[in-house]
């Protein structure tokens, strides 16, 4: 009896991962870069993506400003305006109110009002708002209607 001829030993399987081959590595890097660029930054404006208004700070209205009167206490001003966004520890007689709004198109609106106090009483305020003449006339009418 004759022995069957021996087959040659099979070649060893490569231990290098298939994805590390130059063509596949380049393809994987390209796909990763595209996905990172598409999801990681807002440079691309995809149609149909809803963008929200971003509001920061204290909302300031003309009605609030019309209610402020010189001589009001800090507590009364805080009741009308809310807590100041910036309360400087070095200038405790100055309160700063900031408001910013960024709309979906990227336009930014900023408003600033600064309250100045002396002996815990409001002396004056400055910034983007002024007391309206309608607010002054309403105050005068309310004061004229009161008798003591």
C-alpha cells in the first residue's frame, strides 16, 4: 500500500487586520473626517433644521423701567427688575443688568442697564432704556388722583 502524497502546509494567515490595508485605511479616514465635519460644527446649514432663539441674562422691558423711581430701595428695585446678573463685590452700589438674544440667523441683540445706588437708595440708572414720557404722565395722573 502506498501512502497518499502529503499536501504542502497551508500558508499562515496574515495577522494584520484587513482594515489596516492602505486602501481601506484611506477610505475609513475619509468617512470619519466627513462624519466629524458634518456633525461637529455648524458650518453646514442643513435645510429643515430648526434653530432656536438663545436668550441670556435678565429680560428688560420699558414697562419695568417706567416703574423705577429715584429713592427706591434696593429691595424695591430687585422686586421690579429681578436679581442683577452682575453684582460687583467692589462696587456694591452698582447693579448691572444684561440681556442678549441670538436669533436663528445669528443676529445678536444686546441690552444693558446699570442701576446706581447711594445709601441703599436708587439715585439713577443708565443704559439702553430711558423712562418713557407715557410712564411719567401715568405716574403724575396716579399721584393727582390720590388725596390724603
